[in-house]
C-alpha cells in the first residue's frame, strides 16, 4: 500500500503543477483582499469566492498530478485531458476574478449582456471540466494499480468527485422566486443568497445550501486515498488485501450516501446544523449500516495468524 502511494513513475504533470502554483498565489492575494478590501458581495467579503475556488483548485490539481504520477505507463489521453482541465480552470478563475475586480458577481449573473455572456462561458467551462474529469478517470483506471484497496480508493474518489460536480446542477435552476432580479440560479434553498452563513465557508445557516454536498463530494478524491493509506498502515498487519479493498467500498458507499444526504437536506431547505427528524433518522441509518458492514468485514477478514493469536 505505502509503495503504491509513494512511487513516482513519471514526473508530475507540468501544466497542472504550474496551475497549482498559480492558484496558490491567487489564494494568497485573495486572502489579503479579504482583509484589506472592505467590499461585501452577497453578504460576504468580495474576495472570499476567489479564495475558496483557488484553494479548491490547488487541492484538485495536486491530486490529479499525483494520480498521473502513479501510472506505470504514460497515458497521452490522460495528459491531454489534464491540460484541458487546466485551460478550463483558467477560464473559470479569470471570470471569477474579473467579476470581483468589476465589483459584481460571477455565478448566476445575467443582469447585463456582458454578465450573461460571462456566466454562460463559465457554465460551458464547468460542463466541459466535468466531462474531462470523467475521461481522465477512465484513462487512469484503465492502467493497472497493484494494490486493490488503492485502486478502489482512486476509482471511487474520482467517481464521487464527479458526483460532487453533478449535485451542483440544481444551483443553476431557477429557484422559488426569492432570487434577486438579474440572477438566474442560487446555491441557497428557501432563502436568498447572501443571508447569514457559517463562519469561513459561508454556507447558509437559515436555509438549505447546495454547496455543502458539492464540497463533500469533490473532496472524496483526497479523503478515500487517505483512508486507504490508513488501512494499509494500521490494518495491514491484521487485515488481508481483499478485506481492505472491501472496507474501501464500504467507505466509498458511505461517503456517496453522505453526499446525497447533504444534497437532499439542502433541497428541502434545511440548514446543515438544523436537520429535522427525518434527516437525522436517515443519517443514523447510514451510520449504523456503515459501522455494521465495516465491523463484519473486519471480523471476517483478519489474517489467519492474527485470528489464532486472538
């Protein structure tokens, strides 16, 4: 397991790494902007959106570059697709930062012909990025990965990240009429965007927020490989490879279930920290099923010498 994640078969994808460093620099600039620029847009500092997107792209780009470095054979399809993802990310971030400099919103903004054109261009870039992500995932998974748990972690992580992209689709649909004029779409449900929100992330504290499921799904790419590494390090001496792989499937299923649960909660207009009894019941059922499945697999999957010693 450790070898699987530490091996560097090829150098890391250069366009991705240049993009990562550029986004890291933009994150620093945006953080300074949050402090020194007093302008507020939709209820939060105007530079908060580019800050969050820049940090997200840093994590996404580093993860993709790392995945490409694990491939035993060079994949031109994967490399070209990764370069396309960089180009699409540049388009998206250029629009976000450009609109901040103009003092207006980027997402859902159709208040003028220029704003509508920029939002349409961003929407096309986002859709193309999702397709490119799927193509890259297929290209990566077509190549052999020795450790089964590692392969499941990478495959499920890429798949759930795509799910995270797709659960954002309701954001672009017209809401319940509470949106401001010139705005086509919203990330909040049941309340107007820009209302009270949780610290740092800004997720609505008075209504549903579709960004939560979107955020959780996207970061499966980082979470599940970390789970695989931990299973290999702390469970490698007690659990066989097949059991670790099955535990990864359970973890992936639970993570996907959580992503959908959070999206469902948001669509019903519930704040993250104020779920109703039905939401709590479904969450409890998901937790119990996950713990039971994991416990059963761990009990059955102990290596023979460990079972005898016990």
